[in-house]
C-alpha cells in the first residue's frame, strides 16, 4: 500500500492571505511542516502542492519537493484530485496535510492511518477533545460529532451537540485527511453542495455524497493557522517548544 502525502499551500487564502509564507522563529512555517513530514515513516512520498511562484521559491529555499497546481483550484483536497488526475503522483492512500498545520507530528500521522490497512472507510481524519470553552464558541474551530463506530455524523462551526441537558464532551476537528484513491476519484465528479457552502466545510460535500469518514481521536497538541491571531499563538508555542 503506497501512501503519498501532499501539503497544499495556497498563497491567497480567503481568511488570511499569504499566511503560507509566514515564519515561525528562524524558519518558514512550510519548512517546519516539510521537516516533520519527511521523517514520517508511513509516507512513501511527500510533496507540496503550490499555486504561485513565490511559494515555490520558498519551498526551493529549503530543498523541498513541490508540484505546481492551478491557483483557481478551490481547496486542498481538489489539489490532490488534480495531481491524481494528471498522474503526476501514484498512491493507494493520499494524505492531505494542510500548509497551515505546523503542529502535526508523526505520532498524529500514526493516529490518522491506524485503520487504513483495514480499508474500513473512504476517508480518515482526526479529532481532539476540547478543554477550553472559548474554542467551543469559536467558529474557526470546527467541531465534529461521530457515532459509536467512530464514523462522522456531522461537522460544524457551531457548538455541536447543543447542550439541552448534561454538558456534552466537545471535539474539534483536526484538518488532516487520508483518502483512498477510490474516494478521490469520486470527489473528482462532485459538485459543491449547499451544506458545504453554508458552513464552508468541504467534508460536508463528501458526506452528502455518501462517503464514509472515520474519525480517530488524537491526544496530540494541534493549532491550525486560520487567522493572524492564530499565527501569534503559534509563534508563542514554537518559542517554548521547538525553537531553542
């Protein structure tokens, strides 16, 4: 089973343009991600999917591998689909490690892929228990609810489930995915859905079209960078954890 890891790095993201060029301490954010990804023994190949020469130049500066993709492609998953369609890469499992997730580790990749060999889903992703009430109300923190088998029931920017009685346990979705080749082939022919547009969450399109998403839990720290405020938090965390 060949596992390829693609790191989509869109230059002009809607909420925080040019964030993929950000530095965390002495290194670019993308370099931290690259150095962690290439030591993950689960991956047979790692590469960025970029859409601008400025990003490509940054990746070349630390000798990373990349593929150029059309800047009009709307999402990271769609960049994986484009690479698969053009046959620039071949793989049985495709991991989407977003270019704004610098805190993902090889341990988290192990959590993500732990049941892929069983082929018990079309897509795998991660969740982490929320311990800070502020995150529950934060629309930038996506929440997920899953069933007893660990299959996703719904993702939302709203607090789910709604507490009518006992206060529930909330889980935030970690923006890391693994897809079967078959799932990407199906996604290639899907149109944007109403739920996806409403919540601005592409995984809702996949669920509406009948794809099964298995959600594994991770205990590892994660902090996606969606806003300038998130970047400040990330810089502070790096200063106490990774930067000497």
